[in-house]
């Protein structure tokens, strides 16, 4: 088994997941770290309402980050709620356009 650190990014969860895939994902949440696999789940809990309480253990085990400024971060390990303040570049900074230019250049080089 390759124990290299890996990141599994699951976007738009739970769209496209059936019961079998959910079971595998829950296993990765519980056991993935011991095999070097970290999970990033991009999801809106309201989109998973159709699964009922079956996903509750999954939601409770995840550190939840919000894209909304002044919202809270829910930390399942130590419990406190933290206030979210996104790091923003200084006004007038060229860092965001520069990062986007570099990403576009890499995509062009790789044929993407």
C-alpha cells in the first residue's frame, strides 16, 4: 500500500453518490488518514437532506469552513465555534490577477 499523503477533493457532494459510494466515502473519512488520504468535501448540507440522518455522523466528523464572512467555523474535535474572517489581499494588490495569470499559463502548457 502506498502511504504517500494524498488529498481527495469531492466537489458538489452528494450529487452523483449512491448508497454504495456513500459507504465508501464514510470509510475514507473514518480510516483515510491512517492510509495518508485526507478528504476535502465541498458541499451544502441542505443538498443532502434526502439521505436523512444517515449522513449525520459524516457531517459531525468534518471541520466545516464557510465561504460567508462573519459566519462561524464548526470544529468537531475541540468544539468551539470560531468566527470566519477570510484573508483578503490588500486593496489595489495585483496578487490575485498574478496568480490567475500563472494558473492560466500552466494550463496552456499542459494542454488544458
